C-alpha cells in the first residue's frame, strides 16, 4: 500500500509499433485504473534487448512509448511513468530472484519456446531468465495488482510462486500480486487472421492498426479486413472476421455487441468497415495530436522522466534493502 492505495504495476516493451489492440486491451484501461491504484507504468527497455536492437532506434522508440503513455491520459504527476533501465533495482532484484528460481520452471515458459523458435541464432540467457526479470519488476514495488493478458498469466504465476517461496524462507517480505484481467476489449484479433491476436510483431502490416497510422491507412486496413461469404453481420464464433470488427467497433464506441448487431441489421460488410474506420480514427486522432505536442515539449518530458525515475528508485530501494538484508548482504553505507 502507498498513500492508502493498493499498488499496480504494468509495462510495455519499447520494440515495434503499438497497435490498436495494445491500446484497447491495456493502455486505455491503465488510465481508468490510475484513479483507484498507486500505479507504476514502466517502459520495459531492459526486456527489449533479449532480441538484438538498433541502439538509436531503441532509444527513439522508448521515448515515443513514454510519450504515448502520457498522450493516452496517464498523468505523470499521479502515476509513476519511467524507464525500467533508469532504476537499477530491477536488475539487482532479478539476480537475487534468479537464485530462487528453478531451471525446470523457466524451461516450461511458453514465451521462451516461442521466441527461441523465432530467434534461433540468438537463444541467450536473458531470453531464458526473462520471466525472473518480469517477477522483479512486479515484486520490487510491493505490487498488489497486475493487469495481464491471457498470454502473460504464466509469468504472473511464476512471480507469485517466487514471492511465496521467498516469504516462506525469510518471512513476510513481498506482497503476492493478483491478476487484473479487463472484461472489455481485452483481446483484439488480427484483421488478416482473426485466429491470432493483433500484434506489433505481425509480419503482415495489414493485420494490425498501429497507433500512429494516419486516417487513410486505417481506412485501407479496415477495408482489407478479412470477413466471409455469408454477407450477414452477426456476433458469433462462426464469423471470426466479422466478430473481430464488431469487437473493435464496440471497444471504440462503448456499444455492446447486441447493440452493434442491431445497428448494422440488413447492412453489408462495407458499411461495417466504414463505421469501424470512423470509430478507430476518432480514438486515434486526439492521441496522435497529443504525441505531436509532447514531441515539441522536450523540457517538460525530460523533467517527467527525471522525477518519475527518482520516485521509482525510492520505492524500489525500500524493497531492495529489505531483500538484501534478508539474504545476508552487508549493509550499504548511507
């Protein structure tokens, strides 16, 4: 608890371009959650280097992502928005937790298997121990709640296991975090393959709408979205492409699937795609405008980065000193 509120932690990698799915499934919910919780929102750039990155591009993307956080409505005065690499406690706690994590636990991680298959020429130790760094991210701030997608539940379970294992040995050191799974807009699928989640790493750029896509690009991608030959707009699993378009429309407009189906009753897919285009652009336009403004406000953004890094380091140190003492490290001079 901080300031009488439960603590929430989440973060995104500074690789690729954020998609509409990232915004509707996570980022927009963060803004709502920031009223209820004491929130730490990290640009997890340390996680990014498990795959080789261009250094200049990584720095550029990290700053852009941080500005997107702010443009989406996260107030840097109320939320701790910071770069993971600016807080040394993430790496320090990760090493300690590595010594309490079993090889078998890491070997079972599906993300390690997936990324190893994609990057067979660079299966590094960081890729293997990635979930331990993620656990350190969370436990460092005595996090109570973590917004997670279905694909991250396995990592959070490991985090809980590590917290409970450490606590069983050394006493009540870590808060054991609970998952928070959003009910609405939690899973937006690819426009080209609705059996797969919309992803910033999709090899087909037409499958994802990116947050910085201009209105014409959004219109083109929506127009090319996969539907079917049935020609009727219903919200059902048998029509995954149409269902996905309705999910996007509902997430952008606040309508229920039933309301959307009634609205498009008797209409063709072209009408639906046009409506989806308009609803998406209505969401993205103000976000893009604010990002452009922040790009010109360098001194303000720099001050937010500095102040929030100091805040994150302060709370990280509180946990880290406790952990270091428990495992027997010599006390550091003040």
